[in-house]
């Protein structure tokens, strides 16, 4: 008899590549301005605080590198679902 521990809260981010225009900035209801998929994932996981972790990379359009690892650790457990990534 083995038990499975189910977390009470799982942070989630859902990205559909065809729904995000990479040439546009997206202002969220809290005033956060998101420019990249990384910024969108960070904002969905942790809102303004999550976005701050990848903000520099989001503004520069560069890979967040270790910041992404920091984001996932801070908001674990988390689930990120991505469709149409290549788009």
C-alpha cells in the first residue's frame, strides 16, 4: 500500500504559441509588461513577483538561463503546458 502525496496547490502556466504575438508587448491587469514567452510563463506562475525573476531577460529578448531554474524552484510544484511552441 503506497500513498501518493498530492500537493494542495500547483502553480500553472499555459502557453499557446499562436496566441502570442512576439512583436507586441502585453500589459497585464497588474501593470506588468510582458514581451516574451519566458516573461509570460513567469507572470502566469507568480504574477508580478514571478515576472521580476526573468524581467531583465524579458526586456532584452534573451534566454533567462539560471533565472528560469530559480523561477521553477520558487513556484514549485508547477505545471507548464505549451502548445505550438515553434510558432
